[in-house]
């Protein structure tokens, strides 16, 4: 793709956890247009970065078209959507609407405005229960949750647009994003209690809070689920590299984003105890619907084709950055409550 101007990038869901870190990574590289409906996104994260977002839902076709009319958009990074596996089991219609139908509206508006480059925030949940580890991009996709299904359906819709409408897309299949920006400006909100590391930190730092271990009878070394954690700043850098490749004319493709090493729930608990210097109560609860015993990525394709090289691959770095951020936020909230 040859351009005579600096390309402008639309980021949907930019106020979210990953979105804010992508903005931090891209700010200064490209002009950015950010949209978010703030159903879960953080206004404070955008304020910390010194940026603003246009408040709209991408399912609102008229409002979205106005954004494309107002700005000369060249590519889209699509991060908006719903993302809690257990919730998707209970509210499948919400996930189909937010992750598939609203995404289809975005593609329709892009096509009408001749914008044909998109990076999609996908998920390792598309694989379901893996037959072999680590998981490569060529592994069969057989999602076990509605959430994973919606991610796969949108990937397939992108394939259709690539084939029939001359679109080019990069789907990034995240494994477990974690950590906080080393700048100290943004991180995962303490309210993100469905995610493992914030839940463990909350148990360590908030009195009378127990950490729930959802299942200790998995076929793993210590009986708890095993996941591949990737630092959110490394994840954001992968978006920047994928965007550079897309704007340079790369063909449509898919990349796994993980570290290639799995850590169990008990590994994370031990690391939080070490970093925080605190012990805390744990409580074993039943397995959650949709959870898998083990999921670990092969990200060799992203390393070789994008030149992606994660800078924070160890669990200590990830947990330490989360702990610093969480402690800072908790102290801020306590001080504010005293006023």
C-alpha cells in the first residue's frame, strides 16, 4: 500500500485494557482516531495518556459512518467486543451481537468508505481443547465457548471480505494478556476480577479477601489450570508491528501471541506471594464453564514474520508490573476515600 500522507488509524474499543496499551504504543507513530462506548472501557486510562475518544457503539451504523466521514481513515484496529468466557455461556445473544453483528457493521462501513485494512483482536479461545501443545496457527479450530465461537465467526467473515472485497486483515490470537505498562500510567483495573492475576493481587492486597481457585483436579502437574501469559506491552508492540506490515502491503494472515510457556494458577499465586511479601487465603471452587486444562502458544510465526520479540517473557516481570500498578491504584482509592 503506497500512501502520499501519514496514515490515520481508527482504534475501536480504545479505552479498554489492551486498547489503552495499543494507543500508548502507537501514539506518536500514527495519527489515531479512538472510539469506545465506555461500557467497560476506562476514561481514566485515556486521560492518563492525554487522548480522547469519540463515544459511540460500533453497532450504531450512522454514528460510525459519521466518524469515517469526518476522518480520513486508512486502517482499523478492531478491539471492541465482549470477552468473558463464562459470561458468554450465559448470554450468547449478547456475544453474538457485540462480537459478530457489530463487527459486521464495522466492515460494512469500512467498505463503503473504501477502507480495506484491518487488524482484529482475536483469541486463543478459537482452538478449544488443543490436541497438542504448543498450539500453532494451523491447529484445528474447535471453540468450546460462545466467546471463542464469536471470535472464529468474525475471523471467517474477514476471510470472506479478503476473498471477495479486496480486504487485507491480520487476526491476532491472544493467549493470556497480563501486566501493566512500565510507564506506570496505565494498567488493568482492579475491578477486572474475572482475570487471574488481578484476582490474586486483590486477595494479597485487600484484607478479608480469599482467592478462588476454580478447579484443582485438572490433568496438570498441580491440578490447576495452566495458561500462557503475555505481557500487555509486548502484545501492544505486536499490534504496531502487524500494522506496519499491513500498511506495507502484507497479505492477510493470522498470528498467535503468547510466550510459549505455561504457568499454573498455583504458580501465579506463589509469584504474587513472592512479589508482594504477603500470604493470603485460597479457596478451591468448582471448575468454571468453558475453562480448559492447559493452553500454551507457539508464536514462532509472529517472531519470524513480524520480528516480534517479547521483552517481558517471565512471570516475575508480568506479576511485578501488575503489583506496582494495582498497589498504586489501591493507594489512590484509599486516599480519595479519606477526603
